[in-house]
C-alpha cells in the first residue's frame, strides 16, 4: 500500500481547477474551496465533488442536497483563500463577494468563469471523504472562450493562472 505522504506528493503534481462550492437550504448557508471536482457524464449532466467528512460544512451539504460549483477566475484567488479559512464564519466568507441564487437556491458567484447549479443525487462514503454526485440543473456561463478571464488552477501546492496564452503547444 502507498503511504499517505507519497500519495499526497504525487497528487500535488495533478493540476486542478480551483472552485468555490456553495449551498443554501434547511441545513444552512455554507461553502468551501475544492479542486476535487470533475465531470462524470453529460447524459444526464453530472459532476462529482469530494468533501471531507470532518469538514464543518459537510452536514449542511448533506442536509441541503443542492450545491453550486463556481470555478474561479485568476483574479479571485483571495476568495479561494477566504473559503479555505477555518476561522471565518459562513456569513464572513459570503460577505466578500457578490452572489445570486440559481434554480436550486444555491449561491452562484458573480464573476466566476461559469456556475453549475446542481442537485445532489447520490452520496458515497470513501475513506475520509464523501463523493457527492451532482446532477446539473442549470449552467450559467459568464464569458466566452475567446473573452474569458484567465482561470485559476492549483498545481504543486501553489496557485497558477491558466489563460488563453497557456493553451497546449500546437
């Protein structure tokens, strides 16, 4: 079996989009920063989001059964740090940006690259995390491929900008 340190060091070499994932409903207002977000299928449109079961926001997401995935632009790095700060309340976190509810009532971040409004269709427990399977009910694209702001990614334990000029070599 691979040791935890070796696994984490290897995973640091995988680039991940930086997202703020939000929810609101009977379980309360909550949000967290995540890179463990990916597409599952387009029929039906489904994403998965991984959330640590010991996170203080876990119960809100499990109770609300809705969420919005907000991929951050490069200019929103501070917001990523705010939603990772365990010393801030939900109200303090959400006060740092403009939000509007989408179909599920989950807060959608103004200025993020895109908003994926979702209903959580299934939750699986895997080790220390819950894997949330999220059926997408609304997509709001906040720019075009040509005019989009630079994206924010996390690689080798640091933030990086991914822009039009960062495209793969041709």
